[in-house]
């Protein structure tokens, strides 16, 4: 079956250019129009009629597939997208995967069945071949928060590699020399990037990798709690912990509260992302800004563009800032 990708290769242009020609966009040069039309004729390309008709209608459907809507980062982005597009009469559908690849695949199939004009996905990394096939068929697929490992998609991503380096550098300046990192599933691109950020730090500071331990499991309060139970039973426990999400931070805080461990007196804590009610938490959490407002703005712009054409694969990377508060101090009390 001939796909829009085949037409693009035959014409020597991008998929986005083919899409613009097919949708009679004004911003296409005459030579590109001729090349695309010629390729369509030579390949006898038959675009999906349902997809073509969707492009012409005013009512649009946006499908969002994410890890967990209850995570403040996803909640804030979804609300930003809903606020923008529901006011225009469009429909926003969303599916939680809880980082389960099979649930994710079912979610993708659901969005296809609902004829979503655009699919936004925070990918587990296990269904990328399927998503690439959909993109080749002319369906707009946008990655956010996580990168693709093996394919090219339009991607909007907070730089986790530099972010964890920044957090480690801050802890190092605060004289911490035994640090633990706790996060979700190992196979996620975000955790690969965080791991590489740890390796960057170890290499550039010329320190032993034994100073930094890492634990990959699930983005859940229970996992944060269980790792703390393991860590603080060690003979030489860490003086600081970095967690991959505020949900994990909740598990760490709960464990410390139940076991009378003072933060930051006995244990310093940094989180990727803050609580939605972070100003009410004591001590106030030191965290890496999740950049949800900027990411949401970029996604809104990309969705609007994708309504009219297939987007060019590209990666837009946003830098994260470290917001310092009271949950980190210099280590001066040793746990026993």
C-alpha cells in the first residue's frame, strides 16, 4: 500500500510538503506542487478519504495519551489544551496508560477509531513502530515529555539530561557526596536521559560512580516509600535524594514523616516537578521546574498547525530551571 511517505520520497520533499499540497495550502512553491502531483500520479496514491474529509471540517478531535492524568504536570498541560480548543468547539479525548505498553497500544487504537485529527503521546517507547506507521499514513502524531528512540516525530521535550546534571551540581556544591536517584521505568527515554546526565556529572567531576545510586521502578508514591525503606537501612545511607516526579517525592516525604527523619536536617530532597499545592508543603520542596506552561504553549501551536498539514519531524527542547527552597541543606547529621 502506497503511503504519504512514499509520495514524499518519490517527489524528493518532506511529508509536510506533500500534506500542504494535498490541502491546497498557499505556502508551497510551484515546483514542489508539480513534483508532488507527479509522484501521486506515478505511484497511484489514494489518500484516505476519511482523513481527507476530516481536514475540511471545522470540528476537530485531539487525542492525548499520557502516563497518568493525576500527575500535576500532565493535568496542567491537559487543562491548557482543553481551555484553548474546547472554546473553539473541538473535542479533547485522553487516555491514561500508567506506562503499560499494552494499555498504550489500546489507547492509540482508540484514538484511531475515533478518527482523531492529532494524536499527542507521552510514549512508553514500546509502540513506536505502530506510531511511525500511522504517521506514514498521514496521521499527525506528536510526542511530548518523552522522545522517540528509533523514529522521527515532532517532539516537545524538557531536557532531562541537563536538568539532573544541574541538580547533582547543586547538591555537590552543598557538600553532598552520597546521593540516590529514584524514578519510574528504566526503559523510558526520560530515564535514559537522566542516567546519561548522571554519567556526564560523574565523568566531568571525576568522581566515583559509587557516590550516586539509582533505582528504577514505577512513578508511584508506593515505590518512593519502598526505596526509602531500603536506602535508610543501609550502613552508609545517602545524605540526599533526587526523585523523578512529585508523586515519588510524596512517598519519600511520607516515609520520612512516619520514621521521624528530618528533611532537610537528615536528608535533602530534590524533585522533578513540584506539588500542585507545593506552597503548603513544609519544608518547601526544591525542584526542577517541569516547564508545563511553555510546553503547553508549544503543543497548542503544534496542534493548530497539525490541523492543516502533517508536521515536519523535529525536536524542540526546553531547558528546566532548578528552584531552590528549604528541602536541601548541607549534611551535618549522619543517619545511623
